[in-house]
């Protein structure tokens, strides 16, 4: 009997704790932000380096080739060249890469904050 009362009391305290935590998310807090001067946005796309342009041109050239008349060793060399060019373009730093752990953390934070 005493054990049952203790369990009911614990369940009530956990329920009240959950209601309190959830109510913090319900009540909006008004925030006032200082207005900053708008930053002018340019419509000019970033200029690609000449090295990147030549690599992309080489990839297009290989894609447009007629590979049916090539020997297997030449095809293998072309595949290796394409692979090397693609890995070099990826490591050139022209993008943002997120690991799986970072994506999971971001999703968890969004779930907790929303």
C-alpha cells in the first residue's frame, strides 16, 4: 500500500515536471533586435579559377568522346582520369560538407528547439 502511494506520487511529480518543461516552449518570449543597415547583395556569380574551368572542360570533352573505338586500356585510363579530376574538384574546397554526426546533431537540436 505504501509502495503504491510512492509510485503515484512519483508519477505526479514526473507529470508536473514534464508540464513545466513543455510550458516553457509554449509561452513566446518577445525579442527586439537592433536593426542593421542592409547589406547590398551583388548578382555577380563568383568567377571560377582557370584551373577549375580547364578540368570541367576536360570532363565535358571526355563525356563527348566516342568510346566504342577505344581499347580497354585506353578506357581504363580515361576512367582513372575522370576519377582523379572529380576527386580534385571535390577537395578544392568549393562546397560545404557535413558529416553524418553533424547532421544528426543539427536535427536533434532542431527537434529540441521547435
